[in-house]
């Protein structure tokens, strides 16, 4: 995605801005999911909290659980603009 922004923009500043605009929604989504998982993850130490978490997750079908973990791994990078003539050609 960064390479596509740099290849398609006239300046580094505009490429950086475009990259940020395109990546920010996905980055925020990943960060929110990480925080959510962190609140219910392995760091729980209270036995009641652990039991509640495990009870809530037990009936979840494995395909649903796997999909929840992998939903952020399916990003498709944009196509790069066609290459310009090499410098000095």
C-alpha cells in the first residue's frame, strides 16, 4: 500500500497523507480488536473471570472463532500504477 501511494503521488508528503488515509480505518479496526481481545484474553487471573470467559467461548463453533481471528489478515493491497520509464532512458 505504501509503494502504491509513493508510485502514484507526486511528493512524499502527499504519498504519506494518502497512505495514512487509506490505512487508518483498518489500523483502527485491528487496534480495537486487540484491545477487546486483551480484556478477555490470557491475562485474566481471577478464577470467576476465567470461568465466565471459557463458558462464553465454549459454544462458539470453531469456524466462527477462526473467522474472528483471521478477519484482519485478509487485506488486499492496491495495485501499483503501471511503471514509468526507467530514469535515464
